[in-house]
C-alpha cells in the first residue's frame, strides 16, 4: 500500500502573478486564495545500477593492465552467466597511474603502476543484485563504489500525486476562505511545478572480501522511495455580503 504525505502552505491575497496568460488588470481585481501543495508517494524501485571496479598493481603498466583485463573479463563473464544482458554492462572508467615513493631530498621514484577498470551494471531483477555483487567479488573485483536503486516507470505515481496535491490544495483553500469569513469560488489558476523523482539511494563502497565456499550471500534491501510533485493553485475568494 502506498503511503501518502502532503505538505502545503496557503495565503490569502488580492493578487498573485498568473501562471497562465491572462489580463493582468482583470486578475488584479479578483480577491483570491493561493495554495501550494506537495503530493508525495512511496514507490518501490525495480531497477538498480552498480559500479564495479577491478584494481590491479604491478611493477609495469603493461603487467598491471594485463592482469586487470584478465580479472575484469572474469567478472563480466560471471555477471553475464547470471542472466544480465551484454547491453546492460558498460565500461565507464579506465585509469592507469603510477605509484611514487617519496624520500627526503630525492626525486620521487616510481614503485609500480595501478590500473582501475570500472563497469556500470544495470540489474533489472532486484533478486539478482546480491548474486551479481558476490559473483563480481569472487572473480577479482575489489571495489563496489555505487549501488543506486530507482523506479523505471513513475508516470502513474506522478499523476496520482498531482491529484492528491490538488485535492489537498482545495481543502486548505476552503479552510482559509471560511477562516476569512467567506467561501471558496472557482479555480482560477493551476500550475504543476517541480517534479521530484525518487533520488538514487547510494550505498557506501564495499571492499572486496575473499571468495570462500561457505561465504554468506550479500543481503540487499532496496526499500521504498519517495516521489514528490509540487502543485500551485489560485482560487477565487468570495467574501460575505456586507
């Protein structure tokens, strides 16, 4: 069941800048109530992206690169064996840099070379997230630097959030009108403002662990994420007869 929370603020004013093209002079003469409401919905993620890196070190750049290529191929093959499509695995980073040893009053000396190859893996089945990580670490990956959950389709949830926000805006506008001694008239303006999709949920970097036969599977719990939509409304304020 989706959980709903709506935030709002309201004010009664003689004029607010129109959200749609209207005659400014006419609009300025209409007493109105402006309400800004936010609709929030909890949506379950159904996708995840993972950054998986293989880092190797050797006395020469070529040796470090060769070892890295061997291990990264094993990582990719292991991930593919779990059912992840080739198009969902892409290289997003490749770095070669020297390690230097510093001594007082001497020029730095290169002590070896580091090579880091990072791939982005998009997992479309959440139950595979833990196995993908375990398989990668078991084949030589030694860094998992990002794990981001997201929902691939939020259109229906966004529309529902808009409707809930407008309903709340009307309710609060009616309360404001009563408190001011009048009633609420027709809707004059409506604007759908910022759409705040569920932010990616980051995970702290995982360092590699030894692959052993009885290794416990990595538990992954994505949880729900919050989608929010801001709606601004302006309603006619009908004052009580004097």
